[in-house]
C-alpha cells in the first residue's frame, strides 16, 4: 500500500478537473448573464428607447447624456424580481463511470432580486450630475443534488455591484453628451459534484502504465470503488473599473435619437478551489484519492484565479412623440465574444484547465409605445427579441441560454405632488435549448443529452421623488 500511495503522490492525473468549473453561467433574462432590469419604466416598454427616452434618472445607466433632459433633482429607487423557470428534459443521457444516472434536477430557477438606485441633479443650464448604484450582471441557477448533470453543474451564482457617477453636458439645443465612471465588484460561487470513481480509475491506469498493477485487477478495483462522489466549490471575487458614455441628439421636442456605450471590464477573480473528497474502504482507491487531494495534487484544495472579461455594450435608440403616444425602438449589440475560454490557474502558476467557450456577440431588437391616458396615468407596452451568445457546441447546464422573445406591459402613476410611481411586467418566451454536453470528459462527468426548457417572468417597481 505504501508504494502505491507513494507513486500516486508523484504523478499528476490526466483528468482535466478544471472542466468541472464553468464560470460563465447564465440567467435567461438577458443574453449571457447581463441584466437589463435597472428600471421599471424601461421594463414596461421591453427596454425599447433606453438611450433616447431620458424621462427619469435611470438614464444614468442607459445613456448619461439623457440627464440633460431632466429639469429637476430626482431620487429614484428600483426593485425588480425575476422568476426563472429552467428544467432539463432528458433524451438519452449517459451516466458517468461507476455512477447512477440520477434525476432530472427539478427547476433550477427561482426568484432573483435586482435592486437599483439613482440620483440626478442639474448643475446649471448646461451640466447635470448623476450617481447610480446597480447590478449590470448576475445569475443564480441551482439544480437538485443527485441529478444527472451534477458532475457538470449544481449551483451557479454570480453577483456584481456597480457604482456609477456620471456627468452630462448640453452643447447646444440639439446635442448633449454624457460620460460615467463605473467601479464594479464581482463575486462568484460555482459548485458541482466530483466523480471520484473516475479519479480512482485514472489512478489505476497510471499504476498499470508504471507496471505496479496488473491490468486484470482494474475492473474489480473500479467495481470496488463504484459510487464514490465528492463535491467541489469555486469561489472568487475582484473589483475593476470601466466607463459608459453616450450622446443624445434632439431633432425637435418630439423626436430624438440616442447612442450609448458601456465598456468592457477586465477581472482577475481570486479565491479558492475547495474539494470535499469521497471516502472508500478500499486501500488502493483510498491511496489514489489521498494522493490526488494532497498539496500539489490535481484535486487539492487551494488558492486559484481566473481571468474574465465582461462584454462591452453599444445601443442605438429612437424616441418619437405623436400627441398622447410615444414610440420607441432599440437596437443593442453585446460583445460576448470577449469570452472565448475559461482558464483556471492555481497561484503556483499551474493551469488547472482551459475550457473552450467560444461565445458569440449578440443583437437585441425592441419596439415599444406609451399612451398618456390622463394627467396622472401613462400606459406602456413593448416587444423585443434577444439573441443568444452560446453556440450549440458549448452549451452547458451552467448556461442553458437560448434565443428569447419579450412581451412587456407597464404603467406610470403621477399624482402631481413630486412623487412618481412606475410598475412593469414582462414575460420571456425562450426557445428550447438543445443540450449535448460531456463537458470534455464523459467518463468523469457523464453525457448530458436532452433539452432545457426555460421561461422568465419579471416584475419591477420604482418610486421617484422630484424636487
């Protein structure tokens, strides 16, 4: 036994365990894991006209140049709730080596809260200042323990916190410019099960190759170590800087266009990879697991980091008013091709894994309208189409992303006493996402074959105080 354990400690297993961790998991209410839910007023029109509407302080996020249209100081708080439903429907999935297949994972979605707050104030006739606090990216998906994709994904959670001071400058009656600085913090936690039966199998192959074990003993030893299942968690955080900018051009009081841009933000998430190994009474299997879990081993707990470049976003918007009706449109591009791989590196410089992602840039199209019912009430509606950033070949249970269509409604109540209340609701119809993923190693993680069926409901409310 001592010679077996000694040999195991000297070897690094070929098992690509880093492929167990996929950082870019996605919620289904924006392409990838982007969050548009920063305003109830914009939600009511399916986020159409975001860079041109410029009718409340949320323009700080969508286009800071729009602050030039605000004539009063305004403080706004926004609370959005996103209900995700995301269920895997199995077709012909295959179990990982030495493991039962497992269940379907249940509904991986749940309610998610997205808060935001803004303050805007005119400084004089030409300049205005604003400050926004929001969450531009985020997700939470969690599958049930023991499901058939547990070796690929269990819990995936990403949170961002963005602080966004902004300034607008009205050059003349037609043209206004705006710019903002973004200080953003990200936190991530990703978990999944680990197939230690496959770890033992790989270690047995190494022993056979070294001449320390007869090949005829391997099947029996794998059987003796069947069903060994552990757990791993990847946690990390970082802070970084970015910027947003925009322009607003007014052809008349009734017609204007807006252009806005949010920059990429580069992160190096630093944290830890933690393993909870399985235990076995079999001495050879126990030796292999101990060696793999020891300092310097492939499955050792310790510090790790990953570079992540969040995408830039460019938006063009149109606003046109005809009497009591306002018409709005958006075309938005998101540069998700900034994420081409996930490279997890230990602090020693050793690469745990390189996972191909090959994400693609996406386009979003939205149209919407409002109707001024009377002095106090305004009604809103809109539709939109979101593309997906995930190719079929790299879609995983962590990111069951697909194209989706939006239908949204909303209303504004303005009692005329400095307070304004907005509410919005949207339902997203998502295409079924085909899943055909072994995450790079079918023996270790199984083969997940089927479809992910998802839908999203969003409710949002905001309260503004103008003074």
